[in-house]
C-alpha cells in the first residue's frame, strides 16, 4: 500500500504538523518505508505461536520484578499540603486543572 500526497497531507493534519511542499516527498518516502515494514510483518504466519510476555522468555525463564502489593501508611494533611504547595491551583486537597472539554 503506497501512500499518496493526499494521505501525507491528512496524516500531517492529524499530527498537527506543518509540512511544506518541499518536505512532502521525503516524508512520503519515509512513511512508505514504514508501511512496507508493517506489511512485511503482517505477512508472517504466526498461527500456533504463543505470545511472549517478554522477548527474552524464549531463551530462559524471566522473573518479573514486581513489588509486593502492600498497604502504605496514610499521609497526613500536613504532608499533603507540603506536596501540593507548588501546584498552580488546588481546592480541598485536589489539583485543579483547566477544563479542556466543553
């Protein structure tokens, strides 16, 4: 699947990139190389192959480094206030953020 100039303009718009007409041929070439690699990977028959949780698990058993799920001590209000002192806006111990969805 080869990308066209229209596809490149659409992808650039979605990514909010300003692509000049001079940059389009190079970008088109690079994206077509990526798409070719994806098509090559998708053409490989993987039926009957178990997914790996870690790429090195083929070579030896991998022990995941997970921490114990333990309850931590509850912070005090003073600790919370200290941690939030640099926040631009807070209310009742919560961070206030600008509304982004109307």
